[in-house]
C-alpha cells in the first residue's frame, strides 16, 4: 500500500455497525465513493474508520431515558442537544485524576490506527479525514503524541507516532470554538517529520466548510493556523433541501463534490508516494 487513510467521525450518536472489512457505518459511503473515484488507484490505499462514539453514547442515552417521566418539552430537540453538545462537553480534558473520558476517546483512535498500521508499513504516508468534533479530537490526539515524540528524530514506528502524517482534511470543523480559552493559540506541528521530500512537498492540511454549516468554521483566521492550514474552502454540500441550511453539517459524507475534492487530493499524494508492493 502506498497510502493510509483514517476517517474519524464527529458529534452525534453513531451506531457501532461494521461491514465485512470492519469499517464503521459512518464511513462506509465515503470510502465507497472515494474508491469509485480513485479507480485502480484505490488498490494502493488502505482505509480505516476511527470510532469513538461508544465512550459517550451510552451515558447520554441513559440520561435521556431517565427523562421519560419528567415534564420536559421539545424532547426531540432536547435529544439533539444532549447527543451533540454532550459530546463536546463530555470529551473536554479536566484535571481530576478520576476523569478518564479524554483518554478513553484517544484510546479508541489509537486502536483504529493500530488496525490501519496492520495493513501498511511503518513509513506509509497517512491522511486523516476528520469531521466536526473529530477534527478537534484528532488535533488534541496529535498534540499529545507530538509531546512524546523525540523531535526532530524519527521514532521506532513513525506511523503510529503520527510522524508520517502527510494529509489532514477537516470538514465541518469547529476547532475555533475550543481555542478561545487558549492564549496563545498554537496549532499542531504539520506535516510529520518522517516523510520523503516528494510527499512532504504535497502535504496539505485542507479545511472545508459548508457556508450554512453552523458548526463548520474557517481555520486560517486563527492565530498561527495560516502557517499549517493550506486552504479554507467554502463548499455547499448535500441535497437541495439541506445545502443552504444548518443540516449541511451532516451532508459532507455522501456529497459528490466533496468526494471528488478528497479523491483528487489523494491522487495527488499517490503520485508523490514511492512505489511499494501491496500487502495482504
């Protein structure tokens, strides 16, 4: 495999349903769409979904069930608020030693990356596609890992150390909302240290947001982010009834233009990757 692609979901409940490859439901249509667009090049790309919803979903649903006999109104909207905002508030890092949610979410990412690593070599360039809160989570995960790494030397397994990170595509990303308590605001180091020069030249952090997506934001206006984010692209996504509404936040996955954009960048990276024999 020449390239590894990890896909991480964002806020909202996500069923733990997997296909025969072990890919979670949230990523299946995107993976299928990218493979169609990549054609024969798809044989050189290993995909893996990174699933973390199980850490918080059970707690949120259990609380909502306890409201059944309470005189609350707008239950459907209350459910959306709980499942969406509950992810963001539940994931936050706190100082108490007994709180493990932050680390549990990161362990889910680590498990997914280990599964992806089993399909590729340790020096394989990595691209991460991160939706919504998944962008913030992956940014934190990378920040913590980079604090462990011996910079600028290459670790024993550069892939798992995220030092082969060559592409980051955030979509519907709300990282700015989590930066206002930080002064100064410092982004992750990008790209990874252990890339060949041709791949490094093509390494990009690309950020896409639908103009009507209330949870998707440009990143380059953040202090220091213009140095690592190559592009903020406004892209209406979804069917006609969602494209110009906040519902567009959930519409990236199946959107034709979005899939074309991502596939085009993957082909650009593949052209820069050195030839490698496939792995079983």
